[in-house]
C-alpha cells in the first residue's frame, strides 16, 4: 500500500499528545485563504511512500516517541483513505498511538463504511473548524462546512476523542458572535477533549510567490498571540453556556 506525501517531520510537538512523527500528505480540495501549504494542494505532487517505509522510520526512533505516536496531516489526509487506514491498522498492531489532523471536508454522512473502519484504528482526531458560519466558510475556503460539522457529530457518536483547532484572522474569524456560536457547537459535543485557538500567521506567503499563486490575504498582518487568547475567551463563553444549561 502506497500513498503520496509532501514531507515527514520527526519532531512534532503540536500535532497531538507527546512528541509525534508527522506525515504530511498530498492533496486538498479546499482553498483556505490563509493556507500556508499550497504546495500540498495537488494530489499528484510530492512523492510516493509505502506504509512499511513510514513505520520503519518511526520504529528506528521508537523510544523517542514513547509518549507520542504518529499523526497524519496534510493537505487533507482523508483524501487517501485506503492508505491511511492501512497505515493505522499496522501502527495499532504495533501499539502505536494514531492521530488524524483533518478538516473533515471529505466526510460523507450517507456512506461511512470506510470511515468506520478507519476510526477503529484511530485514537484521536484533530478537527480544524475553519468557520462556524456556512456562508463565511464558503468565502474563506471555497467549500461548505455542512459535512464538516456532521463529521464532528459522527465522531461524538463514535466516542472518538476530539481536539478542535480554530485559526483567528482579523476581520474574518474574529467576530465575537461567530466565536461564541462555535463554542456552543463544540461545547455540546461529549467527546471534546481539547481546544487550540491559533493566531493567523504569514509564514506561507513566500510559497505563493514561488508557485505563482495570488495570495488572497495580501496585506493582512499576522495576528498577535494576545488577540488569539482574547478570541478563545468568546469560544469558552459559548462552551460554558451549553454546559450550564
């Protein structure tokens, strides 16, 4: 079983619990305005690797990942469902903690057969919710968030531990009413185990220039961490509203 990957990172510290071996896959159907990895969009880009190659590299430093495991991110890892399932199946047979960092955009609530199998080998899902409002989500990413939110509820039904990530961009995702609404949504999920609220950064701008792709947030400054901390308070407020009902 082979998959197409962009790169591998041997020291991931923000991609799940502990120190992680991180696999960046190729291919993504969304075009988020703030995406800092446009070089992962093309499903045919990157290089081809086998499941065995990835596990061999992981096991070469197995002690290093004693409290961590493998995280597959992207791009959008769920575009390569069969490869991801085989990787996690073999990883779990070797006692390795498995995590997916996904936007959930490929989820099809009408056909979850393959997803059910993948989830049986998945320990944790990190879900990037780009925007809680559907129309604003379409403006930001080019896609609807309907199936993404349904994916979150599917994970709750499966009792799969969920970490939610949300990026704060000035004038786009920083409005209190949207943040509070996001909090109400995720606060109602019984499987929510963590929330990361991250500030928008401009580290990927040069990649757009190299690839000849217009950068849609040209001129929008990176957000100070303090502003992301303030934004998180509105999300937590929404969570508390649900918990206190």
